[in-house]
C-alpha cells in the first residue's frame, strides 16, 4: 500500500534525517557555513569564508572499537576541522563522548612522518535539544570549552581544541533585541516557533529562506519522509520505554518505602513487649507476614 504524504509537515527540525538533509548537502553548503560562523561569532572568532565536506564516518580502530559517526565534518578554508552534531537525546558522559569524537577527528589528520605543527585546529559544535548542564551550574544556552591554565582560566595551552555546546531549551527570545546569527538558526529549529514567525524569519534571512525552500523539497520525497518518520518513531518508543521504567521504579520505591515503615512499626511493638500474634491482630496482617518482616 502506497502511503499518502500529501499533508506531511515537518514538526521536528532537529530530527536526524531532516537535519542531515538541510545541513549535510553539498548544494546547500552555505547553510552549515552560516551555522558554523554563528558559533564562531559568539566567541569573536574570525569568520570563515569557505567550507568543504570531509568523511562523514571514521572507520573503526578495531572490531571492538567505537564506531564514530559524525553528522557533518568539514574543513574550512583556513584549515580548521569542524564537526557539527545535532543531538535530540541525552547520552551518559556526554563530555567524555564529545572529547572522544573530537580526538578521533584530530589525530586521524596526522599522517605518518608528519610534524605536530601540521595538526589542524579542530572544533566540535554540539547543538542539543535538551539541557546538558543544570541551570544553577550554567544558565546560559551557549558554552565553549578549551584547554586552559587552571591558575587563571585564561592562558590556553593550545588553540587546537575547541568544544561548543548550545542547549536549545535554554534559549529564549523576547523580541526586545536583534538576534545574532546563531539565534536565528535556533529560532528556525525550535519547536516553539510558529509557522508565521518562521516565515517572517525567512524574509529577513536569506539562509533561513534557503532552508525553508529545502523543506518543501524534503516534503515531496517519500524516502526522506519515511526516514524522518522512522527516526521519530524510534524517539517516541524510546521515551515511552523510559517513562515506563521510571513509573515501575517509582512504584517499587513506594512499595519498598511502605515495607520499611511497617518494619519500624513492628520493631517498636516487639520492643514494647507485644507478641507476634498481638501485632498481627493489631495491624490486621497475617502472622506469617509479621514473622517475615522480623526476619
């Protein structure tokens, strides 16, 4: 049966299949270029003028090694290597995971016999659809990490390592100021943005307009839509499983809490000289249950 996609609409622009279609396409490479410059703009880094896609998958070091699949890997005109990742779900030890991916990209670019000066500045840009840091730890939506001297937190060991995180749920725009380049992309990607706000944004920003036009192309391709829906289903199923596990754990904790409380009551009755039979009668429980609690 052929599915009718006539009324298909992109609801989640952070969806893996959709994000790759928008940002990992050679004919629209000005979009990842603009996104990268949006990150660099926040750090006062010089704007890059060109960008070329590199390997999107780094092969395994061994059969048991970690396979490293990167959303977008590119080399900028100044030699800088950039990895852009869009993440919808939280990973354990995200800091270690990101550093591992960064190191894989960094060390694979030094060929045998080459000198260390040939190692290129390598930057990882993580766009997250969840909060990585607690608000009390870091309330801002953007954070940037480097290797700094812990004595003054200013002196860099090297400029070659730079890791950015943008936490989309922390970003809010009240319309009181002009948005920066990266913020325009966040507004485009955010599920809180209305269709009208997105259309207005496209009128003001040529790159957002290009992305909106690409959306219409995406919505006409059944294979792309299927990939999008499969990833959405994976996310829904994963969240449903996690919710079920949480509910089961909470129920188990509640029952455990009730049992511990009952044990304390029984122990206090025993200490007061009551017999097991008297306690069972008093609590309206079976004698065997009271004995089990004591054991």
